[in-house]
C-alpha cells in the first residue's frame, strides 16, 4: 500500500480538507445524511447553496478557520419531539446513552424562562455545564479524554407563538473557551415535529483543533457521532 502512494506529498497543516470533489453524503445505520465540507457557503446562519439547499454557517467557518472541520447530520426518529429534545438538553443524562461520554453536570443556570406553552418560540434557557469524554483514537494519540465546559442554550420544543405549524426546538452547546485538544467545539441541534410520534433531528458541529497533531480527535468524534447517534 505504501508503494502505491508513489511518493505523494501530503500537507498535514492544510486549513481545509485535502479532497474537495463536491458535496459528499453517506448513510449510517440510522439513515443519517452526512454532508461534507466541500463548498464554502455565503454569509448567514443557513445560507443557500447553488443546489438550493440550506448550508449551515459552520460549513463556511470550517473554510475560514485554521484546522477547522464541520459535520452535518439529518435523520428522523420515531418518537415525540420532547424525547430527543429532552435527551440532548439534559447534560447529566448523557452518560446513560452516549458511549463516549463519562460524565455530565450542570454547574450554573445563567437564565431561566417559564414553561408556559404560550411563551414565544424565542424563549430560551441558558446554562453552563461540563461533559466528560474518553475514547480510543485509533492513532498515535492512543486513548484520550477530557472534561469540556459548555454554554448550553435551550429553546423549548413547542409551537410558534401563534400556535401554527409544527413544534420545533433547538439546543446549542458551545465550548466557548475550548478544551485540551480544540480551540472550539460547537453542537447545534434542531428538532422539528414531522408527524405523530416522529421527529426530524438536524445536527451541525464545528471543531477547531489546537494543533495539527490533534486532528485525529476530530476523525474519532466524527465517526462516533455518525455511527452511534
């Protein structure tokens, strides 16, 4: 296999992925759609690509930040929207279902909103928490672990203020101060009710490594999210 490389040169410090053949997608066992980082999007949280599909801001940032990568997933689950939304919003419950998670703790509630269904869809709860993880990278780094501090913003799963349309919700977890292996790690979860006991879940992730040596951390995280969510 090494001989087949035929003297190829690899730039391990590249700021964007080496292969840029156009948008890629693959399906995991759960039927998730995985989008690549192959085209920088225009400004905007959800810009529109040339194909007319919305492109999350993280995909643009992955091209502008050094050693940054992003991941986009979309899948349906056979459950009421409150179930997946509640699981993601509950940091302390992560170790019960997330294989690589070793601990979860809410350390500070920065702000709280009531649970009245009549509240607007922008009503949010913000808290600070810590999530511990550990996994085998399958690289020279071996087994890695750390505890990451997140600012978590939760928008309850409910209908809009007018009571029309499907229920929607959102949970974002932002490691604002980074962690041992990354300068930035952000999860943006969106939930939408698409039918009785059926919810569409969308996840966009942004990771920025502290060093090129820590890029295998992203590879491991990406594989675990795709194959175990």
